[in-house]
C-alpha cells in the first residue's frame, strides 16, 4: 500500500533561497519543455517524447549553467510531470471537453520532487541535494519505504515536505464484526444506522462574513502593489484556516468509524453532478463528502476494514422495516410507514437501508469469491 506522510518544515534563509531557486528553475524548464512540444508539433505534426527531452538535459545545462544548480532527478521529474499532463489531456479529450496543458506562472508552480539518493533523512532533519538541511516538525513517524520526497510551498508562504511511502504496515484496531450504514447530508453532515447524528461544522459558512470583508479589501488594492500582496496573504491564510478546520473534522469523523466498525456502507453519490445545482453547490462543497469518502477508503484499506458503496436510489423512500416504498417530498424529514408503523428520522431510515444494501453486497461478493476458490 502506498501512503503519503506530510510535515511542515523550518528552513534557514539560505535553504529557503535554494528552494525558491529550484522552484523557479523547475517552472522555467516546464515552460520551455511545453514550448518545445508545441513548436515541434506545429512544424512537423509530430510530438517529442518525455525520454527525448530528458536526454537533452545535459545540453541544456551546458547552455544554461543555472540549471546545473538544481538536482538532476528534480529536473527529470519536471519533464515527467509535463508528460503526465499531456497524457491526462488526451484521456479527457476522448470523453469530452478537456483543458490543454498551460504555461505556468509563478503562482501556479509550487512544488518539486526528489527520488532515490538525492535526499537523506536523519531523525527530524532532512538533507536535500543542492539545497541543504530542513528541520521537520515530526508529528508522527515516517512508516514504510520512502519512494519520493516532495517539497511544496503553500500560498501563505509555508513550506511542507511529503514522503510517498510504500509497504506501509497495517494499523491494528480492536477486532469487531460490527457493520454501519452512513447517510450524508447538508443539515446534518451524517446520520448513521444506529441513530448517531454528526453535526455539520459548516467551516466555510461560519467564516463567510469575514471572508467577504477581506476579499472586498483585496479587490480594492491596485494590482502589483505591496498592499495588494499583503491583502492577498490575509485572504489566503483565512482560506487555509477553513481548509484545516474541514480536514480536522473529516479525519476525526472517519477515524471514529474505521476504529469501531469493520463493515462500512456509504452512498455512491454523483457529487460532480450534484454541485451543478447552484442553490446547493456551496453547501455541498463545504461539506466535502467526496473527501470524507476518500479518507474512509484509504483508511479502511490500511486498517483491514471493508468499505462498500451502494446505489443511493430509493434509500430515502423505502422503509427499512418492511421494505415497502413510502414516497416522501424532500421537505418531509420524518419517515412514517403506513404498512408496518415504523416512525423515525428520514436520514436514519436511509442509513439503515444503506447498511442493508451494503451487507447484501458484501454477502454476494463473499459467495462469488468462494465459488472462484
């Protein structure tokens, strides 16, 4: 299993200058490589491969010695990143409208990656080739085998290091055979099949008034001025605070379900389609259901738990007690079944149906695996 460990780092003035220089050289190389691809295609209707561009790096370093101050593997990764951007563009173009790889401005290139022997980790200190020593704030130990090291600068000027690790040992949680169904929403972030209600923190909505004032201040500043840079930093810090609050909540909620339940069933929602509703788009984005499902997915894989996504159609309309359809409007928040007399919250009824669907899906999978064996 591959997992990423992210840490904030403290840099000396010299190390920060080297990091900024590496970022700028990587950005320039990205734009040069993109320009080369476009020029060759316009002239000959042929493309140049990533490997051909990598083979030209020694000549580039001779012509422009400033690129020799950046680690060779870091430069190679830039060209591989551009190649991935083109591959992703052609893949998206097959299914619809796709954005073409763009030239990177200073605000759109914020990280570089090192591999293999270009770094060394000793305790809380990380030594990078041609950069120097970085002090890590180790909130947790790095586990597994480190494959790559990525240095990133945030929009607020903070520096982070991400270790992409393989062969991560599985987390040991108390053994349990309990199953749970989770129904996500906007009024309440989630209601599970046991009746527990997880309130929606609404991180963006709580800070929206303050954010509007600061963005209005930013809009009044003249472009390129020092006061505009200060105002932009204030807005970026508030956005960062909102994102951190949201991630903290999602991590704690997902950890609770992973720790206490072996089988977890959630809805397979088309979130990208749901946010096209402009009345609910901001609330859905603020709730971050997709990020919550992603956290549940990789944490379940790490802990040996089972996450099942079920079809959400009919989960709110079907009675969890007798299975009969009980049509309800969206404004009706209580499920009252005229067939079996079951009365409970609409979301809890949906969560129970999700749990039942998840268990049937898991049982069917187990039977199929047994037949194959």
